[in-house]
C-alpha cells in the first residue's frame, strides 16, 4: 500500500464533505447544501464566460466548497488534517471576511442561486419558458440591452443545469441498485462530490512533479471541468453501462447534448473543448477529472454499503445490472456485496495508471475499510495469496512455531500482518514473548538465524520477521491507559497487539493483556493486511 496516510486524510475529508449531500437547507424543495453549491458554481462559470468577473474561477469554486464544508464541520482542523490545510483555511477566512473580489462574488452567486431557485421552483409550471426567462433575467438587473442578452444566456445555462438538482443518479434508482432510502443522490450532488474529492487528492499528493510531466496538473482547471462535466445529462439524463446503449452511442449522444447545453455563452468554444477532452481523457487534467468522476461513484456506493442502504445480492430481482455477463461472473467469483460489484466493475479503470496510481490504492482502502470509522486509527488492506504462497508460508512458519511451542521459555507467540509503503505484498511479524528466566541473547541469536533463513529462502514477496520481548514488559504497559514514550522502544510491537492474532498463549497473560488494551486508543495509525486465504488461522495452536 503506497502513501496510505495521505489516502486516509483525503478520504476523511471526503467523508465529511459527503454530508453536504445529505444536509437539507431547502426543505420545501428538498435541496441540500450541495445543491446550493452546485447552482452557485454554475452561475459562477456562466458569469465568468460573459463578464470575466474573476481571474481565478477555479479558486473561487474551491472557496465556495470549503466555506460550506467548514460551516457544516466546524470542528474539522484543516491545518492538522491536510497538507494544504493552511492554504484552505486561509481561503475559508477570505470567503468569510467578504473583503476581496472573489469573496464578494461568492456571496453574490449564492444569493442569486437562492433567488433563481425560488423563482424556478414556484413559477416553472405556471409560466411559459419565455416568460420564465424574462423573470429570471430581471433578477440579474441588466443595465442595457447588451447586458440583457448576456444575462439571457446565463439564465438559459443555469436553467438547464438546474435540472440536475432534481435528477437522481440512475445507478441508485429502482431499475438499478434500488437504494433503500427516501432520498438518494442527485446528479448535482455527485458533481460537488467530485470536486471535494479532487480538492482532497490535490492536497495530499504531489501533482506538480517537474520530473514527471504526466503528473503535472492545474487543479483550478480540473475544478472548473468537474463543475460542468455532467452538463450533457441535463438533456439526455444519466445513462449507465447497463441501459442498452453502447459506449460509442453514448459518446455521440452526449457530445451532441453538450453542444446544445452550452448554448451561446461567449466562452462556449473553450467549454465544449474541455468537455470533449474529458470524454476522451486527452489532457492530464481530463484524466484526473475522469478518475475523480469514477471514484466518487465508487465512494458513494461504499457509503450506501456501510450505511446498510444497499440491498443484499439475493434481493436484486429488478436490477438490470445483473443482466450483465461480467456481473454474473463476479458473482461466480465470490462477490458478496453490492460494492463488490462496483469494485469489480471499476478496478481496471485505475489499475494501470502510472500518473495517478493513488486512485488504484485508494479503491483498495475503500473496499477493505468502513468509511465511517476511518478515524479510529486502523486501516486494512486485503491481499490475495496464491496457493503456492499460502502453502509455503503456513508450512515454514508452522514448523518454527511448533518448535517454539515446545520451548519452556517461550510463553506466547502472536502474529500481525501489516503494510508498509515499500512492499505491495505486506509483512508478517511474529512476536515471541519470553518468560522472565529466558536469556535474551540466546533468543536474539535464534530469531536472527530464523529471519536470515526466511530472507534467503522465501519464495513469496511477503516479508517475514520474528521479534521477541518479555511478557512482563507487556503486563506493565497494559495496566496504564496510555503507553509512556520511554517504553515504546522496549515494546515497539505492543501497539499492534489489539489487532493481532495469538498463535498460542500458554499462561493466558497475553490474551488478558490484549483484551485490556482493546479498551484503549491506539497509539497511532495502523496499516494492516488481511491475507486471503488467512495465514493466522492456519497457524493457530489451541
């Protein structure tokens, strides 16, 4: 697992940002905070096209998101949680003080969105579109006929995108996954989610590496692109791979819709070019935005899974997804949850990307962990072992453990599978706990010999390491609510004990200690591995 700390930070931010989708601020129309952010962003882009009110539209859109994020999550500490947290906190402060051009524009766009939303929601069914257009333009208060024409284009663009506030994502409807909730995600909310993910990813990973051109991206360009990337769906709706339309047909339909939806905005040529590049993944920004679009859908599926809102796989009789032969094969291969299907469908999208490999690693973290418990300090990754690898490890480790079990000086052996940034297959650490009368040098030499033997003969890419300590060292620490710093060097593996498997425990002391330690907080983040098939269960001695 690469850079798992950064992945965790990005996911934790995104998890908090997901609340923007579910926090309702307009109860009459059932619109969320994210819906308002989306409408404000659409206005910002249209106004920028016609009047160039800001030199940095991407920053302005990011400030919109961060401002509402911080209001919804007042206890979130940006500076401690994100690498770019200091920058983001400064942008939030700027938005709040209303002293800069961008901050004043944000306030204006938000107020305009509220006014236009009210007008459309109340008058859409009672007025002809031409009359609605006139009423909408009045809200902008044009000074002359030239401005009136510009505001007409702005309103038309806004009005089309406004539809996305009312369109649910097709993947969650009754014909697809039939999410068990009264209110499911709208397309507008998905758009805001992709921007939140992009903001988090850009904060935590180095995407300005001058030695790697493929990783260089302009985040402000990406944010602008993501804000409009679903504009075609205003006219054609949300088409999934399971709706009987080929990717080629979908692309043609969407491109035609994009041209129509952009209308006659002054910047239409550039906007259309950006959207076509997004579909074809041509530029670095388009590739990154495309990954954010796909990953955000995977994340939403996992949110529904972890919230208990996905139906079980044996309750999918009306789900058109299950007509796919690829999905049927996933079921045969052992898929157990709805998210397993999502994972299997999308995993290859990110798998071979050198430039943005973090997305592939992030998907594994999403798969193997509950998104609502990311802050508990433990992240796990599932790693498949071949039959040959599994048999080798169980056989070799088993022989060593049986010898240790016969040694009267050895009281306990426990095993921890953990992950480091330089080993894709993870590491197995076995801690040998000695009785007080055991001479440490004998076991230091013994375990050093065992470790060298494994290093020389290991046919797998799994790192194996034996370490030792004394049971009494653990007993001292277990009586405290936290481990003093001076003790960490002596018992550096003890922090993993609550998440470890005990192979054997003759006196029962270690089992008792582990049960006590489970009541305490972890010292720091643990990045653990769950091997499939499991190693620890095959080794456990009763």
